[in-house]
């Protein structure tokens, strides 16, 4: 099967102006992926499905990933000229930067006809709050129908063009997106016999004020 | 026969009399004996434990030996609700509704860790931390999942409990109390959690007596 | 009225008839489940009926949504292993294997030969109990109450005894580890497994004599819930449901994971894609599993059962991602893991076969009666622990 | 012939019905409360703590309150508090012990990860399953006293494994004694007394 770079080159030739980048997977599995820009994503997906050399007729797995803002500290060595006129010094400068926050949808494509795969494609939202639209690939692969609904339900990605975008696992009046990294669980651990960490911290709020209990002596 | 005449005899004496062909019993004993040997569970499976519940009703464990093989699909015909598996928040209102639809006298077995306390899934956002927050539970069977034998043991314990019930007086069970209405409030879906998250008439968090960990 | 989505996706619309607005008064919406004896757990279907014919069916999920994926992100790689048992709680061994495979891809571990053989033995035993149990439940749905399910559970108990003797637990085995297996097979275990496997075809013959030729069963299932191969592939179906439509897609052959290429077995495929084919595929697959088991138990090599590089605690795979999948009893069960180098996975995603197989439930049921919908649902083989996770 | 399939099926059920009277393969019912099941050796249900001496279980717990199992337990159902003082263990070395050791069996998922990660063979899986109770909070939260069971009990439920564990512990103890003797010899040779190393779990 073609590598991710070869597929990208072929796609760029077919869809001039489309944003397609290869996302390298540093892990041992080396399953690299193609990041597709939203405007062309559905056309590209259709092409991948129907292209005779790829024929990715099965979209096996659709999932969301939440990437909140993360502070990354890059340590850069900078050569600073000495104001006193001495030899220039090399100092380590720490640059803080924030990675952009976005939600990502990952599709794993396989070909049942040609027995190869996976080709991994990704789409990304603009941010995590108001620009959460990505094109739905349900018109291309029916298997995305429920899985995209699940991503919508748990991550809050809105799929434009999805035929029936409703919550699927949680109830309809639910307001949060529980699989996001910053989701706060409802406070329902009133009493746990073996509390730990955050459960303990949350449970403590519900403990009655116990003046009777003797203070543990140090 | 007056109700407390029979308990004046010990069990051994009564067994001896039974061997001699004299059946000595009280109304309440006869009544409870009959009830305890025909506990019909609701045909209601939630998760993994339901498979063990089905296994318990199959040939090898044969729950029919205890008179409980009649799994009723309708709550109107059932005496026993076996909460077999994780109760999620989405499912909790339905479980309470089923419980409300069952006629008294009715009993509830919380089978498995999830039904008792949320079990391994207790840290999940959609998992109810124990069905006893909404309905009264008679028997708790720990295990994940409990073996079918453990379920049978739980059933035997429930039968013991039923046999020990009195027919009148302040110690009488719920269904014989005059001011009992057997409905429990059904929680509603809220924006973040169930509303209310527990039924205070049924469940109060116990006071933690252990000193906090440093 | 038919909210069946977009025009581009192929729908098996032969049996669908349009419902006009003026018929609205005649339609009846029925909520089946979540407490319904034939929904295989807490599954719910919103069924719109015209008389007794289904004109619309919307599945409602989430009544057993136990937050596996969130829990998996908050616990270590090892800590998620017992949770995978509870996904598809009839097939804990294959779930374990799929998860172990994904982590092995992520962390670069290679299980030794004996461990691979053990995995194959356990996975095929799992397939036997899943398929026989499923047929029992399917018969329960057709109204054949009790007998086949009881026979299936009689055999299941024998396999569960083997699982318990090996792993300690009947259902929740928690047996596979990253880079191998937890405990070794004893010769006594292999002997009893061999006895079971040799006796299993006799049970299958009996089971088939009971069911396969039964005229009532044939009348209830043949031609019911037909599925075209194009829709099946496009809707991401896998496992016996896909193979019943005539697509010979079996990951044991396609991906050739584990040591499956060493084994001689055939992949049965169906011709009509109806409920009867889905039943027959499972019977035939059990016979092939018996073949695999006999070969595996015969050739079981000696040797270690763990990759020497593997360690039990503190697994921190290099940053990256991996998708590992195997052919479970219900279809392709896959795990997608993203590691950021910490002890917990950054993203832990389960690809649940029975959830995705439900995509076509509406297409299968349209035009049939409610009683048929129950059988069709039964023949898809869902386990709610996996559908809702 | 129409109906032959049904007749064939009925013959199977008839065979099974008749067989259940004489064929043990077809009569599989176990009379549970009267006949206790023969659990296989590996069978597991809930954890217990191994005490070397059944007569004084609290004094001879193998657990040294290292809290590894508490950290690794997937459903977080173990609660341990370290003791403030130390007690000699079976090898005579001073060790911490658990002042509080509680397992919430209403949460435990019987996964035996605590057993696998324990470096001291102090926690093992029990086979008791008939523990249904009417009291959730007092009946299912097991404390140190309820969890402690003797090594003899361990031998009675998992004989093969317990023998291996005993052999391994004896070997470790012997190695530790030899090391201590060597260290003592070295110390005697060296002029300056070194502080005793803090107890470390073996890697």
C-alpha cells in the first residue's frame, strides 16, 4: 500500500489548494496519518473510497481526541553578545508557548476489497468553544453515523452534514461534554468507604463537621 | 393459633414433632413459608451480572430448586427485583419506575459490586453509586460478578429474611404498615446529574468515623 | 418521515415504502426497551408502526454507558485490563487480547510463541461459547423458550470451568498481559481442554439436529432481515454479520495477527445475508474453531509465556498512537491508544463491533413486523456492555 | 417431508430428557447449598491478607504497608494507613505494618492485580463467595482483622501456589540472612558503624 506521503501527493495533485499534511506518529506502530482541512475533507474522503488503487471502503473506527491548551516550555540556547564587550555568552532561554486548543476527529480506514490499511485521516476544529464544526463523513461511510454522534455527544464536535446529530449515550438535556479533559464530574461521591485523592477531597465537603472527633495528635 | 404460640417451641422440638407427623405452625409461619418459596424475580438484566443470573437459572445451578425460576417479564407479576449490573444514571429512573410498578410485598437484591456501590465503575460520570440511593435494598451480594452460587446464597438469605417477618406490630415489614404507599420518587434528568441525586428518605450518607489520611 | 439520512449512502431500500403525511394518523410509535425481555440487555428501540409493519426504527443507546473510555484515561495501562473484561462480558478473553495487542503495538512488545498459542486457544474457546450462547438467545427470541439456551449454557459451563481453572474467574478472566499471558497452562488443563474440544462436535451435531432443519425456525428466519454486501461494507459491519452477506472478510486471515497463518481453517460465508445465514455462519464458524483448537492443542509448543522485556508495573510507552484490532466473536474489536509518555493513556478508545453492527438495524427491520425485529436484533449479536461501553 | 425437522428436534430433546436420568453428562445440576462446589485451585473472589501465624494474625501480617496495591488497584477499593512504629517481620527485620487496612468488597472487581503487584506475597485471593448480607456498610467493608487469614488457610485453598510462595520466601530470607551476616562481618572489619539501611521493597 502507498505511504501517507504518496497518498498526500496524489491527493494534492487531484485537489489543488486542499490543505493536507502528514501527521507523523512518533510511536513504534508508525501509523502515520493525514490531516485534512475542513473544506475539502468530504471530497477527499469520497476520493479515497472510490479510488481504484486505494478503495478504502470500510471506515472502521471514528473517534474524537481532545487537545486542550497546553503550556510547552521550549529551552533554546541563545547566543547573547556581552554588553561589556567580552566574548558572546550562550545562555538557555525558556520560551513559553501555548499549543492551540482544538478537538480532533480520527478516522481509521481499511479496504476490505484490497485487504490493506489502515489509512488514518484526521480533521480538526478551529477551537474548543465556538468553532467546533467539521464536515461529517457519514454520507461517504455509513459506519460513521453512530460514531460521529458519539463524538458529538462526548466531545462536542459538531458535524455539518450529519443526518441525525443528537446525543447518543447521554440523555438529551445533558449539557456537558464528558470526555473532554476539563470536564468536572458531578459531585455524587457523598460517602466512600475507601476514598482516594480527588474522591476524598470531594467527599470531605459532605462530611459533617465533627467536633466530637478528637484531633489526631502529632 | 395465636401467633406467638409457635415460637415457644425450639426448632429442634418442632422438627421432632414434624417427624412424628404433627405439623405445628402459626399463621405467620405458614404465610411466610409460602411466600419465601415462591419468590418470582423480574426478568430484568442490566449488565454482566445478568449473565450469571441467567446461568443460575440454567441446568447447572437450577434456581428452580428455590422456587424462583419463574422470571416474569412484567413488573406487575414479580416479587423480587434483582438489580444485576451497573445502574447508569440514564437507566436509574427506569429502574425506580419498575420498582414502583411492582406490587407489595416486594424485595430487592443488589447483585454485584456495581449495583451496590457503582463498583469498579463508581468513578464514572454516568454511573449511579449504588441503587440503594433510590430504592430500599434487602440483600447485597458482593462480587464482580458474583458466582451463580453466590446469587443462590443471596436468595437463601432473602428467604430467611422473609421467614423472619412478622405479620403485625411495629416490626412488620413495609407492605403491612398502614401508611405505606409503595411509590418512590423517580429522579429526573438534570443538566449535569440526576435531580435529585438520591432519595433522602431511603439513603443517608453514614458518618465517616475514620480519621482522614494525612 | 424516513429520516434515513443522506442520499449518497447506499440504503437497502427495496423493502422500504414511503410514508406520506396523510398516513400520520395511522402510525403508532412504540418504545421497546430498555426493559424488554428480548432486547438483550438495556437496549431501546423507538419503533414507528403502520399496523404491525415497522416504518421507522431508531435505536436509543446509553442505558449501560459506563464510561469505559474516561476510566481508561484515568488509570494505568495495566489497570484498564480488567475493565476490558467487562466490555463484551461474554468474551473477556478476546477483549483482553485486542487490548494487549494494541498496547504491544504501542510499546513494541512481542509475545513468545507459546503465549500466542495460548491466546488462540482461549480466543477460539471464547468464540465457541459466544456463538452457542448467541444461538440459544436467538432461539429464545423466536419463541423457542429455554431448551436451546439451556443446552448452550450446559456447554458454556464446561468452558467456563476451564477458564476458571486457568485464570481464576469464570467470566472476568483478566488473563492476558502485555507481552504474554499471566499463568501457564498445566498439562492437566490441556488434557481437559482436549477432551472438551473432541466432544464439542457431538454437541454441535445435536444442536444442529435440534435447530437447523426445523421448519418453524426456517420460516421465521429465512428471508428476514436481508442485507446487501455493499451496505454491509459501507456501514462498517464486521464479523459473522458481514460474512453472512457473502463478504469473506475475516481478520484472522486478512491481518494474520498472532499465529493464525499457521492454522488450517476456512472462513464460512453466506449467500443471502438473512437471519438464517447469520445463524448458519455461526454454526459453521464453531466447527472451524474446533479445527483450530485441535491443531493448537496438538502443536502447543513449550517455552516461556512472557516477553522478557515486559514488566508488570509502570509501563510508559513512548509517545505515539496505535490501533490494534482482532477478530472477536462479534466482529472487529479494536483499541485505539494515544500515549503521551505518561503511565496513563492520553486517549483510550474502544472500537466496539456490536455498536457499529447496529448501524444497519433500521435498514434490516424496515418492512418487517415487530416479532421479526426481535429476531433480527438477536441475530446481530449485541452485548450492551460493548454497545454503550 | 414437512415436519421432519421438528420431529428430529423433538427426538433430541427426548434423548436429553431420558439421558438426564442415567447419563451424568446430561444431568449437570449441582445441589449448591447442600453440596459445596469444588472450586479449582486458581479460583479467586476477594483478597485476604496472609498472616504467618494463625494464632496471632495481627502480629504476623506479611503486609508492610508499602501501599503499592492501594495505588495499583484499578477501582481504588483498598485503603491503607501506615503504622507509626515498626514491628519485626518473620525475618526479624523491623518493618512498618498497616495500622488500617480496609478493602471495600462492594467495590472490589476481583481482578487480582493487587496480588500480582505485591512484592511481599502479603495479599492473596480468597475463594469465599457466600457473603451476601443485609448490611451494606458494616457487612461489606472488611477491615484488617476480617481480612487476615493464616498461611495454613492459604495452603488449604491454593496448595501449589502457597508451596511455591513459601519456598521463594524461605530462599529470600536465607539470602537476606547471608547478606546480613556478610554485612555484619564487613561491619566488624570496618571501624565505623554504618546506619542500618531503611527497609526497601525488593525490586
